[in-house]
C-alpha cells in the first residue's frame, strides 16, 4: 500500500528501541507529510552525531568530542569527589541518578549486565577498565547501582567478589526501587533515598 521508500523508513523506525510497527508508521507518515523541513534537520543532526558525541574514555557515558575532548563533563568536573565511584548498567541509569541529585561522586557505565542465559559472562564486562579507573582515581567507595533485577543482582555480586580484595568500601543501593524495576523509571525521591540509604556489602 505504501511507496517502497516510505516502507523502508517505517522499517528503520521500527528498529528503534521501544518503537513498534504502528508508531513507526505514524512517524514515517508524519515525515512524509507536513514535516519535510524537520526531516532534513533530523537527518542532518543524526548523521553528525557520531562525529561529535562519543563514549567517554573514562566512564563510558557520552562526551562531546567536537572540541577535542575525549572525557565527559562529569569526569571533568573537579567539584565531584573522584574517590566515590557509582557503577551503573546504562547511561539512562546515570541520568536518572543525576536527576536525584544524591550523587556527589563520579560514575562508571558497564554497558551490559552479567547474563548467563544470553551468553554474557564476566569476560564480556569491562572489568579491566573498571579496575584501572579505581586505581587511577584512588577510589575509596564503590556504589553498586546496577538494577534490582536477576541480572543486576548477579552483576553486583560478581563485582563485589572481584573488588573484595581491594581496600575500599563497597555499597549497594538500598531497596525501594522495586525488584525487576528500571532505575530509569524510578522517581527522583526514591532514587535519592536508594543512594543515601546504600548499605555495605562486606
Ligand atoms: Zn566520563
């Protein structure tokens, strides 16, 4: 029913996380209709994104590399305590914790969680980079803020085990974020309390 080119656009939109067939179709029709100027701007910005925004070399969040920086704004912020390191699964989780205002340290983004069923073992986690970071920054406390899901808890346990030999305080965010829940969708107050009420893991 739809022109071939438009069908392709629907297919591409449907590849986006959380976008189903119907939404993809609605987006495509929107761009094919009144929003031609917007389509051009969006296309331009998306194409330019990769050359301006890259993963931060230190934490795995995103850095604006247009001005030659390879390190993100949080890692460059001297008012933050480099000895306090919060480990999160995804950048969305970092952003959610930032919104809570409860974190005065810095972050490390794992990018993935331990997930034996999906074939993701300890070797697929950026542990070497994490240890380097802990050593270089003289980290004294690591907050494990992986989500309270099966994979998130397994990852926290693995990290606790791997870091046990180092002389640092290991803490886990407090419950309050519902089990299996997504940090991204927890409200700021709950997330702030989860950070403030973190407990030692041994
Ligand atoms: Zn960074």
